[in-house]
C-alpha cells in the first residue's frame, strides 16, 4: 500500500490527497516502503510464489485466507447462526487456510456433493 498519483485520484480519497497536500496517513505510505518488496519479488533469488504479501509503512507480512471450521446444520435457521456465532467469528486455532479464494469453493463443492462431512440432520 502506497500513496501514489493513482491513490490521490481515487473517488474515495480524502480531500488532502486530491490536492496533493497529503496527510499523516499518506505520509506513512511512502512508495519507498513498498518498492523493496516489489524488487525482492522480482529478484532471481526470490523463491516466494503463490502468495499475497501486505506491505504498508515498512511492515511486510503474508496475507492469507483462513476459514474457520464453522458448523453444519440442515436445514439452517437464524437461531442456529445466533447460537454458533462464536464458532463462526473466532474459530480458535482451527480452520483451513487457503492459498486462493476459489479453493474454499472447491472444498465446499466436494463436501456438499462428494459425501464429505455431512451436516447434522434435524429430526
């Protein structure tokens, strides 16, 4: 994430960005705090592949997609969602990390149509 001419021209940019004056936030988003990451990713010695990195103000981290284990109930009711909210939001250290969003869709397709992890059945 960097403050550039493109970010200054954004429809949602603060007025100080549009005028080029900038603000405290834009001053922390200097491109010099991102360009080393870009250079490393393009370097012949870099072995990072298939990852998304977050680079903001000198902090660099791997960004991941993680889905909690959640719960399965069929048919689902609003009360089920209410009663299981902590499992949905937190999920503890459990869950699945995906390298791409479509992988969760494939996993759900297998689960729903392939006979894996059937939901609880209401009686």
